[in-house]
C-alpha cells in the first residue's frame, strides 16, 4: 500500500467537505441506471471541486461516508502516473474494508497519463464502483472525450457562476416572478459588478478590488503555466504570453495577421504555431474563438474568428483596450451564458452589418448593445438584425441592452429588446 496515497485518503475521511454555497445543478441528471462515468470539465477555479463536494454531501445522506472518497491529483504527494490509479481501490479496501458500493470523486484526473484506460477498465469490470471525474481540459468534455469512454460517460461542462448563482453568493434574494421593482437599483449595481469582475467564486466573495485583481492575475499565470506550458511542453512561454495578451486586446483573431504582428515584435513564429496555441487555450477553457455563420467551409475559414474568454475578469484586469469598454464586457457575458446553456454559436457578417451571435439550432439572432437610447445606435442594431433575418430565414431576434425593454416590429421581423439581467435569469433561449 502506498503511504502517500493512504495519507491523502485518510485526510479526506477526517476532514470531509467545507461549507458550501450551492450551485445550480439538477442531481436528477445523474441517474443510478444506466451506470455512467460522470465527468465535469471546465477552466480551473470555476468551481468544479465544490460542485463535486455538493454532490458528495447529497450522496452522504444515502450511503455511509466510508464508501465515498475524493482525491485531487494536483496533490504534490501523488505521483502523476497511472500506477497511482491502479493502486487506488486496493488501498481503500486495505484501509477501510468495504461491503457496499464505492463512490470515487477524482479531481484534475487529466494530470495522470492514460487515465482513460484505467477508467474504462474499472467501469467495465467493477459494477460496484461509481466514478466521478473532473479536469481543467476539454479532453473530459463530450466533444473530445477519449474514444475508449464513448458511450460510457455523461459530461457536464462547468463555467463560472451564472448571474443567478452570483446573486445567491451575494445574499440577494430572487423574487419568484422576477418582480424587481423595489430592488432595481441594487440589482443593477450587482449586475455591473458581475459584468466587470465576472463569476469566479473566489473573486465574487472578495470585496477589495485590488485583491480581486491579484487573484485574477494569479489565475491567468496558473492557467498559462500549468494548463498550457506544462501540459503541452511549450518551449517559449513568453511567446505564448505575448500571443495571449494580443488576444485579450482583440475582438477578432486572424492568425496570418497576428503572426505578422508578432514577428514585428521580435518573435519568430509561424501561423501553425499560433493555431496550436489557440487550440491549447481553447482546450483548457480559457479562450473561445467562434466562426462566422455560413454553410460554405471556405467562407468560414476566410473570415477572422471572434474571440471570447471564460470570464470577463480577464478582460477587466488584463486587457488595456477593453478595461473600460462596457459593451465588450456585456457581449462576453452573454456569450458565456449561451455556452452555459449548451448552445452552438456563431457570429454573422454581411455588407456593412454584423450580428454578434447566431444560434443556428434555435434559429435565433442576438445583438448586444449597452445603450440604445441614441437613435442612430438603435437604427444600426435593428437594421443588422433585419438583414441577417432576411438572409438566414431566422424569425427570432433578441436585442440585449443594459436596461431597455420592448418589442420592435420591422416588416416580417420581430425584435425583442431585453435587459441583460432579464436575459441572464430568464428563458429566452
């Protein structure tokens, strides 16, 4: 029995879970049968571990504590090799004995090479073992989960706090019928904080903006160092950091133009290397490039991709260009909410018009504009939605604003003007 593994297991049983503010998660989505490997994928520090703890607390109401174990594979005492996994169940059985089922919550499992082979073996051969996995990598997501686990896994992608969860963390009570008439100033003040500083739980619970900044910078450095440089053996970390800084200050990313820009900065870098960097940043859930909406592959490849980030705090604290651009922060906030709801998303581009988001499966167009009080601004946003609606045949269009509301009828196009807070807590898509 490995002593380091045994110490980790005993510590877990002695300390159990900390106090939690509950996240919105429907436990009925995890059925007892059919038995599946449950995976949680997302950027580090978004709350995957605490979501696991939340599930553990619910599970402990039904089964003995000695049947439930949590292991974090970022613990420096655990060797990062598959043999550690191989010895896990025998070590538990030697320490505690076992008569019932075993529930294993394995955090940051992507740190173990060939973890999926072990998971498949245990899932296929041990009907008395339930596996719950998390990782800061899309390799655990339904889109990229290893072939060996296809059909065996149920995947949930975890993002920073939703606005509903943010309000709960702040102690703001949500009215059942969304009647905020008496609390509107407080609500909008909290919304501004959410848009500026994002939904990382630790950042949300920190009051001092200076400390928020330090925390976000530390997250950024850790993501780059551990989830990209170390995981993908990047030989030139400063080159990667320079590229990431450019992304944070750009609405769009064209790899050809970016390569030329970086060469002018003294970096000898190819377009293919930048493509790899962008893929790595996507695989750790830090950056999300989206393509223009078109049925023609060539057209999608020709146009630059729009770039968004897992949390607006990175734009606020690490970007120069967008630090005071509330419109860009609103757009990023809407994008993450769309992802949180599991929707496929593109953007649309035409002659002298652009629409921020196209949801092809829903047939919905979404435009985001902070202030439509100016007549020219409103006209521009409405015209873009009308032209995109005619071109793609989509009849549903949303114009998301800071706090304006109403319905606009233009020909065959109906545009719902929705306040951001209502979109974030409502069921518009």
